[in-house]
């Protein structure tokens, strides 16, 4: 035999895992063998276990009378022994006695499996267990910590005033927003004595009261307690309901360290009640004289204020109940809904009408069941607040009892079947003729419109012929053998569809006077459970992978079943909604999103399985009732053949606020744009038109809808369309401003020249919203500029011609002057007067030559102002100029500081940029002050629209009033330095021609700062 084999016992003891081999000798269940691993876990010796009852080895903890460990173990073993089947025990607490006899808290998950002989005899029971103490205690500890954090948060967010003060100085340790509002204080009082902020309350005896609670440990309750406080500079009388409880730092402390207070401001309620009491005597007379039972209650606790004699007779009470609450006056109603209904009416302000409602009242010392028609009507003060309830009632007991007697005799048998929550049918006779079929049965078999009564089972269900379900039913009818089967396969014809399902079936013979007269059929469809179990087994691995993915995600991941329950919620989803994983098991979609009742959810579930589902917005509700907007991405998902609905609801609170603000801003923009005289437009990031103003539409002679549909390219001159599109696309790609000129067709068919300027507009997130800008009609300006250009060309030609034609005469004059200097006698030439005259004549010729050269340079600048703009390395240009000016820097002993790293590149004409830097740099050196060491600083700044080159010196400077003349041609302010007076004029001309500007700040004897603004 196995049980006598030492080899078998040794093999079992070496089995990995925590197992016991037990005799099936109930109720003892003697231990035959125990594995080494379980002995190690329990810290026991084998001789103290083997041969003893498992309940002797593992007794129940006597300190836990409510413990169920032993009972759960016995149930599991009994099941395995009697049913000869495996049994799984849920996690259970089963404490283990240590060596000293002290029980240790332990938790286990276990399975009991019988060892059955070929003859069907239970030989042994293998009890395998796994200790889960560490995991469970860790989970409890984490849960307790979360509860502490949640409790603290609740204190701060509580809708009542909460405060904790400690010590004899009443130091404020905690105070929420409500207490600050009540007392007129701020969070600055935290850590400070309370009565420093409330000196008026100190004089009213509150410090003494707080000390009394702290020293005695006895709480104090105040109802409508009057307190005079100084708020906003004046004294106010307020009323409070409050409770002062002793506050202990640790639960084990015996002496409180302070006071925990909760207060509610009831000033308005008190004042309202006082006003209401002025009219009470009129209402008292009305109630007393009412011909029906009438009562009046006040306050949320439903206190009896007045009651007439008829109502008192119904209650079996006298007038001593006045002043009591309804619960105090009629304790027999404690388990009835009436008190709760009254409290609900007072709280919500919604009236309630009861018809034939039963109650048990104590009348003359005896319990009496009565029925009433009654109304609870809320009464409101002048502010609309509920202050009381008017109750009227009529006793309809006799009428109800008479009706009940009639209905009871008719419905007793019918209700037995019809009201059963499970499908039930009754057949009579050997042909199994239907005598009664309830609604659940008709619905389950898909024959709600069929008349069952009077027809045989074969007539109603011909498809059941040769199926086990019919054969077993006939066996119960013919032989009286009852049958109970689970998950029986049955094929039914439902409509035009043959469908196989699974049912728990029960056929019970009906006997009358010893004869079988019929069969009671009970069936419960479990098709979904069977299929779900199979799908669940198939999808475990896929669901495990999904959970792993969901747990790594930062967004809430929600997996929903077809019935609206949640298959899985990751931590982000649980935290967003405020539920635990255990609580989420009982939730439905409607608990979170009320916009989806069950039928709507079913429709959405089906749509998601059949195709893509667009992103949509919704509003979700957290556990605390708070709602918040979300943007939902949703799709169908199949795991292990089971369809699910997968959703990612992202909190869009800030996005919604931004969208509302953006829409409001867009509306204001359009109102202002429609009032503007120029052509205002806005386009999407793909250059499609978003909006144009009324002036633009009038210019085009179209509507906004038509213009948006055709877009702007249709109206642009064919020769300009491609260039305009390139300019706009390039600007959008680089997120830069643009400025273009193009021709657009006006409503009369004429093409007009427009100057359009646009700039990027962004969302707060930094995403490009689009471009906005405006355009003006420059046709006349264009024509005038063309005429001016022709005139300028003529002037340029004249300058070139004049300078060329004048060079020869000047050269002749200069040659004659040189000849004249050689012709006279030496003594004549040496005379002071002749020397002075010839020197003056030579200087005049030089000045004339410089003037002609300057005119030539200006003409060249005019011709070259449209030089190609490219990206130029500013550091290289500045360094080249510095090298060119090295001799001058050395001659004046200047200190030069260069830092242009903020603008590594500038878009400008390369030759012109060098001229700008050279002129300004050299001027800073030339016009230095002899009184101090020259200091020149060159730097660059960057703004959203410009790159700004700054050249600063500490030179001579000039008067503020002369700055406007600084950039005038031939204007010079310091004659001691050689120059033509054209350099700054040329600098300004070059910068202006490129769409930039130049500014100067200067002060006499302090120096000057030039700022050159280059467009990005």
C-alpha cells in the first residue's frame, strides 16, 4: 500500500512547495506527511505534526473570536472529501502559534485536492498552501498610508471650517480655507497663537474653553453659539454650530496636546428662523383647525413644531411630542422610510406625495399597521430657503385591506410562477401540455409572442426531438426521476436562426395523491458565462500583454466590456477618477460618463468594433462628484477573440479654457477687422484662407464662404501667383514674417496692385495657429513710384554726365594752376600773398574734386540699393573691418570690445553691411575725445522682428537737438577731422532701402550709441 511505503513518504516530504497529506478521516483529518518546505515556513518539527489532526496542529487563535480560518479550512476539506473534486480556498487569515505560544498574524491561499482510487474511494487529501502574509500586510500598510493622505486632503478641502490648535499658547497647526473665511484670517496664522489674530474672541472666554478641553480630554459641543468677531474693521455677531474635540498626536497618547475644532457658520439660518418665527402663531391656528391630519416640522432634523389632534390620533401620541424630532417621537418608524423622506424633502426642497403607503405605529401600546395617503410639502422663507415641512395625511387602511383580500386570492398561484426571477414552466400529463409559462422563460427561448398554454412541448419545440433536454424531461414525467444539470448544450430555433446555447436545467416531477401529474421546468441560460469563461481562458495572455502596456503609459488607459463594465483601468485612470482597483470592479461606464446610458453605450461599442471612431470630447465624473472635460481617443479591440472598447480619455480642462478664450479672441478680432478700412485676412498653416474682413469681400465682390472654397490663388494675377505662393510657403516653413506685392482681380475685373504683410500667430502650446495680416491697394503708389524711378534715373544720368563733364575742366584748371606756380619769378612765388592765394586755389580744386566723387558715390548707391540679401556671418564682417582699422585703433590708443554672438548671421547685402560697419566703427574712432582713452563697444541684440547691431563710443557726442541733421548729406559737426559729410547719409540710405532703420543716442562729452535694426 502507498501509505505504508517509506519511499513514498520521503518523496512527498521532498516535494517542492508547502503541502500536507491528510487522511480523509473527518472530522480529524489526520496529518500523514508534511513537506520540508512547509515545516521551514511554520518553524515546526515533523514529530509534532505527523499523526495528529490538522486542527490540533493548527488551532484557531483564541484572541480572535471572529476568525474564520479553521472554518474555511474545514469547508475546503469537506468539499474535497464529499465531492471528490478539487477546491480552492480564497485568501484567509489563519494565525500560527510561535514557539512561545504567541500567535502570529499570517495569511494563506490554499487548495485541497482528493486522491481517489479506481473504485472511487478517497484515499488521501493533498492540501497545498502558499503564505501571502508579506504581500497582504504590505498592501494594507500602503492602503492605510493612502487613507491618511486622503484624510489630510479632505480636511483642507472640507466644506466646513476645520482647525487644530496645540499647547497652552493655542498655536495654529492646521486651518483650512473655510476657517479663514469665517474668522477673516489668512494662512499666515499657521504656526502662530490663534488669539493674536482674534483678540475679540479672547475676551469672550474661548482660551479658557480650549484649555479646559485640552486638560480634561472632554469634548465641547456648541449649537448656534453667538460669537462677536472683528471683521473688516467692524464688529459682527455671528452664530456657529461647532464641536471641540481633544487632539492627540498619536493614537496611543493618553493626554491630548491640543484641540481639534470643526465649525459651521449658521448665522443666516438663525436669522432666517428668527424672521420665520414672527409668523408662527398664524400657521398654528391654521393647523389646529384643519379638517385632515396636519403637522408642521422645522429644521433638517425634522423637529415637530405643531401637530393637530387628528394627526396625534393617527400616531397614538399626545402633545408632549411637540418639540421632539419625528425619530424621537415615533421610534417605531426607525426602520421605515418616512423620516428619511422628510429629511430628503427638507434638504432638496422637492415635495413628496405618498399613496397607500404602509407603516407600523404604536397606538395604545400595541403595534398597528396602517395605510395613508399623504403629502410632504417644503415651506420656504423670503430667500427661497427651506425652513420647514407641511405634512397632511388621510388614513386609507380599511380601503387598502379590502383591496388586498381580493387580490391575494387571485394572484397567489400566478405570482408563484410569473414573479419568479428565473425561467419556469409547468407541463401537465404524459403529452407534456404547457399549463403555465412565465415571462423569463418565454423571453429566454425567443417565443414571447407564442401562445404556450394548451400546446404540447413537441408542438412548441419540435427541434428538441432527440435532444437530451427533451428526453430527460420525459424521463421525469414517465418515471418520476428528477434531474439537475449544469451547462447542458441545447439547440433552439429562435426566429429564422438555429442557435446552440448552454443551460442549467432542472426537471422536478409534480405529484398529486401519489401520481405524477406534471413536471416543473426550470432553466437558466448560462451561454454567455460559458463562452466568456472560454474566451477568458484564451485571452489571458493577450490581456496580460495589454495590462503591461497600459501600466507603462502616461495617459489613462481604459478597457471596457460589451456590458459597460471595466475590464482594466491602469493606475493613471484610477488616480484620475479617484477609485481603487477593487472599487473599479463594480463600476459601469454610466458611473463615469452619464452622457452614455446603456443603450447609447451599446451602440458606440458596436460602431467601434466595425470601424474607426473619431476623437470626441466628453465630461467625466470622479468619485468625489467633481466633473472635468476630456478629449477621448477610442477604438475597438479584440483580445483572445473577445471584443473590447479601448479608450484614452485625456484631461482637456486647460485646452477647453484655451479654446474658449481663443474663440472669444477670434470673435473680437473679426469685429475689429470688419471695422478696418484695409484688407484684413487670416490663413491656416497650409496657406488656405481662414477669414477675410468685410472690406476685402467688398473688394473681391464675393462672400466669405465662396472665397474660402476657391481660396486666394484664383484671384491673383497668373504672373504673380507662383511667386506669391513661394513667398508665403517659405515664410510658413521658417515661421517668419513676409511682405509681398502682387496683383489681385477686383470685383470689376481690373487687376490692382496690393501690398500684403503677414505674421505668424501661435497657440499657447507653441503650435502654429496660422498667419494673420493685411493688404492695401498700392496701384496708384506703384504708378507714382515708376514715374519717380524714371525721374531718378534721369537725375542719375545727369549726375554721371555732370561729374564726367566737370572732371576735364577741373583737370585743366589744376594744370594751369601748376603752370602758374612755375611761371613767375622765384621771389614773386615766395611772397606770402602769392603763396596764400595759390594754396587757396588748390584747396578749392580739391574740394570740387571730392564733391564730384561724392556725387558719383551717391548715384552708385541709388542704383545698387536693391542688392541681393543673403545670410552673412556678422562675426567675420566685423573682424575684417577691425583689421582694416588696426592702424587707426593703434594711433588713437582705443580699447575695442566686440560681442556679436547673439546674431551669428544677418540677412543683408554683403557689400552694404561692410560699409555700414566700417562707417560707424571708423566714426567712433575719428571722433574720439582727447580727454580720455577711446572705448568702442560693438555688440548685437535679437528681438522677434529685428537683429540690432549696437556700436557705442565714449567720444565727443553732440547736442540732442542736432540729431535730426546727423544723417543729412554733406552735414558735418566736427571740422577738425577730415570727412565729406556723406558717410552717415549713405549708411541710413542702405539700411532704409533694406526695410530697416537706424537710431542714435548721444550726449555732449559723453559719447554716442548707434543702433542699426536689420529685419529678420
